[in-house]
């Protein structure tokens, strides 16, 4: 079979559908009269089809949340934050890394602190520390997950609040009154999953409303990391509204949500 | 809003938000590739911790090399190229300490070993393989020698073109095709063997019973 050697390099592009019509016809004609080449093509084709058909299951592994957060900081700031639980990298010079840390790096590190049960305890501490953690989560949720474009219905969010937190909430009926649009809710892995996170758009910019159960603290507005966090309590729950807007605007939106949330 | 009081001085951190606002930014699009980068790193290293290191390094390098990325070109392929370069450099570093077979040797050995594959007749194996269990398939992929595993993975699972894979692996397109080809045939043989073995075993059990 003199053609076998010549056709050999065509088999894989044939299976991948990368051949032009004449070459394709050439392979077809040869395979028709050459059982070894025919079986070789069949074998390659079988494996390719199997892999393509199982793509979804072969792609089931997802990057862990902590890695995602570290990579977010890496690609945005060029630093990998050193926070508890991060892996110490082999062959990595900590001094060269430290040399890269600019004054902003501390704030950057806050952005990517994820998971951890400590947040819930932090709620006993200062409003600033709590607000910083929530601002970090606000940035992470909107920035890393590209959620700003989505919009879930109020009923869906209310349902998930009831099932996840036993919180029978009625979201503001007409958020558009103050320029708010509902984005959705996420199961926040923060604070052992006990903090609810509802997201809005306000004139296209991200706004987060966090609900911390069984907590009460005085009302105040804290500014942290370029964001404003309005804190209030009602019915043994504490609410924190986070956005990057002028303080007057935040106060206006917060008092609207405060009044309209039942 | 009399209920709200001011809390402390305002820290000036304007840069902090630059990268996180504005969908479609370089950072956002780069991060959207993280799952497939991580999966590919897992196939390369077969170790979750090593895979995490590799992906993290990839993003750090992407940040440092961002000036060299041409907007409008394929960001995903660019990140995969960085991932593979990083993996190669690490393998090279490790090879200084330990003696490992270089990829050419592996390739030649595999060529000799699978040369007999051509005279296999067409069998119902092709049909049988469709019922391969997911864990068996994953295990067979992971058992392939590295150069074939990455070529088949990039083509059949991550759907890159020959040219993109050639750039990632820093080899000619012809080599990419022959690695894909041999990788698929090795996979076919391994899965067929496993199937045949299972069939024999279940026959044996039936006869015992």
C-alpha cells in the first residue's frame, strides 16, 4: 500500500475536520481500500468523539475560590497577597515580593481575604474592621464574578433568603424609585455562610446590602478603602450597605432600603 | 439621615477600584479563563497544589507582560502559552536535580510501541468505548505520557487550533499533530484493553455463578 506513508500525516487533520475537500477525498478513497488505515482513522475518531462528548465531565474541576482571589490580585496588582492559609511558594523570594509591595498592597490584601470563619467574630469588633471585610467581599463578588450584568427576580432572591437564612424578607417593592436595580443574591462563603449578600446596581454601579443575623450595633456610616459602608440594625439583624459613591448618596440609598425592606 | 454618623477619616485609596470596575477589562477577561487554566494545570502536574502554584504564577506573569499582549488577539491562548512556558521552565529546573526522560525519548519510545497499532482490525471496541465510565476515561487520560496528554487535552477538551497549541508548546505544527495522533491511539488502546479485561472478568463471574 504505497499511499499509507503519504497519507499518514493527513489522518489527524482528517479526523479534526481540518482538511480541504480534495485531501479529504483522497483519504476517504484510500481508507476504503486499506483496512489498517481505516482502523487507524476509526480509532482516532472514536477517541476524539468520546473526549468531545465527555467535555463537560472532563471539565468539572474548577479553580478553588482562594486561588481565584489570589490570581485576581496577581493580575490586577502584580502581587500575591500573603494572608493566613496561603501557600508558601517554593523557590519564591519573599524579599523580592515584599519589595514590590507598595503602600496600597495592604488594602489589596484585604480585597482578597476570602473564606474563613473569622468574619463572624469580627462583627463583635469595630465597625471599621467589619466594614472593611464587607467592602472586600463587595469588590470580590462584583469584580471577580462579573455579576453586574445579571438580574434575578425579587421573588427568587426572597426565596433564597428564606431557604438559606430563614429570613422572610420583602425586598423594596419599587427600587427604581431611587435608581436601584436588583442584580441578585449570592450565598456568601464569608462568615461560615451566615451572612446574606444582596446585590444591586445604582446608576450602573455596584451596591451591596449585607445582612448579619443576630447582631445589633449602632447606626453609622464608615468610609473604608474608598467605599462608604452604611450600617444600621433592625429586628436583631444588622444591615450594611456598601458602595463607592458620595456619602450623601449612600445615606439617601441606605435610608430608602432601610425603610423599604420588610 | 440623622441616624447615620460619620466614622473616621477617609483613607485615599483611589487606585484600588480601577481594575474591578468596567466589565470586559483585561483583568476580568483574564480571570474568566481561570477554570480552564486550572484544569489544564491539573492535567500537566497531576497535583492540585502544584496546579495552583502554576496558575498563580501564570497570572503574575500575565500582569508583568501585559504590555506585550496585543489587544484583539486571543487572550485565552496567550494565557495558556504563559502557563505552558512556566511549566516547562519548572520541569527544566527540576531536571537539573533529577534525571528524567526528555520528551523526545518518550516520543520515540511511544512511536515504536504503537507502530503495531495499524494492523488492528476494526472491532466493536469502537462502539464499546462509548460506554466508558467517566472516571475510567479521566484515569486513562491522566495515565498518558505528558507530551501526548497535553496535546490531546488542548485539542479535544480545550479546543485550541494546531497553530495555537504549537505556540504554547513551542514545537512545530507537525509535531503537534503527531502528538495528538499518537496520544489518541494510545488512549484508544488503553481504553480497549480496559474494556476487554472487564468483559472477560464479568464472563468469568457469570460462569462461577
